[in-house]
C-alpha cells in the first residue's frame, strides 16, 4: 500500500517519498495530508482515525500526545524532555533538586608509612630443582614422537594407495 502523489505539471503518478517529478522535473506536492498522523517508527502517513500504523503496526501517538513538556537542567541549563531522568548534556539527575553548593573535597590526613613485618621463623634453604625442566623436556620429546609417527603413517598410506610412488629400491 504505497502512497502516491500526482505531479501538478504533467499528471504522472509518483511515490509520496519523491520530492521532484521524474518525468518533467517539477516539484511534487507533499504527500502529507492535513490531519494525518505520521508514524514515528516508519514515517507512514495514517488517517487520524487509526490507533496503530497501517504499515508497521506501531502504536500511533495522537498530535496532542506528541507535545512533551520540557524542563531545564538545574546544573547546566540545557532543555530536556520532562519524561527524562538525566540531563542529555551533562548527565545530572533531573529528579533530584539542585544542590545549593557542591560539597568540597576534604584532603586526607598525612599517613605514616607502616614498617613491613619481617618473617621470623626458621629459614628454609632454597635449592634449584630440575623437575620442571625435565618434565617439559619429556613432554616435548613425546609430542615430537607422536607428530613423527603421524607423518610416517600418512606417507605410508599414500604410498599404499599409489598417490606417492614407492621409493627406489624398496620392495
């Protein structure tokens, strides 16, 4: 259900979204008729008797519902809609009354450094161990062995299926 407008110069029919005639180049009249309600979601023009948009189904706002009162932000003075909770410019709460005076920042008192506590128990000698290094060595060795055996099996099966020719001198 596309809305159409007719060019006043040449009489050709065009979509309501066009502003100029594609045939003669003349200015087309606005597709908005007086008293129609424009859908806020899709821009479709609906008769004033409808409560939901005929194009997308969104609830239509009556013209008197569209006017939202404005409030002034007490912090920065910007105009905001009355149904907002925070100012769109500075983020100040529009619900709370404006403070008479902003609180001053109190500097903390000088703090004395506290001496670190020293461990007073028996000292345990620390000696280097090779457990981690040997464990890592064996893990790498096993991974290399596993990787080599997988590569060997792939080459073996490719040779069996004659994808790779057998080596010279092999029976």
